[in-house]
């Protein structure tokens, strides 16, 4: 195996480790958010992203970029949340082609109730992951990014 092959394998192993950590975290979040609030991780993410915007709204294409979903998946997700009364869409007043999505009062209420569940599940998932030798370095690196610690 050449040095270049070693680098490729190291990068691939790093990606597999990141994917494993992501899957563990997402599984825990999904279970807890569904159990306690009947929300998926993607639904929570949409509500969370929108709630952090000035005016609590974004154009649909901006939202799909922010939550890392295709535009069609984002549209389906927003439709489900709109049917539940958690989001609403409206035409941009200055550009009739643009559609904004914003959180409704009911959406803000559900998000406020779900945020502690999300945060606790995330903490628990990371606490479990740090116990695994293959994931611990990545969890420590995430902590360093969050808290500005040295890795």
C-alpha cells in the first residue's frame, strides 16, 4: 500500500467514523422527539432554523439549503408542518415568485417544548458515543469546536 493509498484509506475511515456518530445521534434524537413531541428530526430542524431567523421566515430554497434537504423533500416537509398548523407559507410581497415559510405561534410553542428534549437527547447520545474508543476523538473534537477547547 502506498502513502497515497494510506491517505485515501485514512480519509475513508474518518468519513465512516463521522457517519457512525451522525447515525447514532440522529437515531437518538429521532426516537426522543417522536416519543415526546411527535416530531421527526427533520421537522424539528425546520422549526429550529426558521425560529432563529429575523422575522422567523425564509424562502423555501434558503430553507432547503439550511436543513440540507432537496427542494422537493423540503416542500413535502413544510406541507406536513403546515397541515399541522406549525408553519405557514406566503408570497413574498416584493417578488411574487418567492415563497416564504414562517413558524406559527403553535410552531413556536411546540419548538419551545421540544428544545429541551432535543438538547438532552443530543447530550446523552454524545455521552454514550464518547465511551466508544473509535468515536471518542470525534466527540472531543466536537466539544473543542463548541467550547473553543484544544483538541
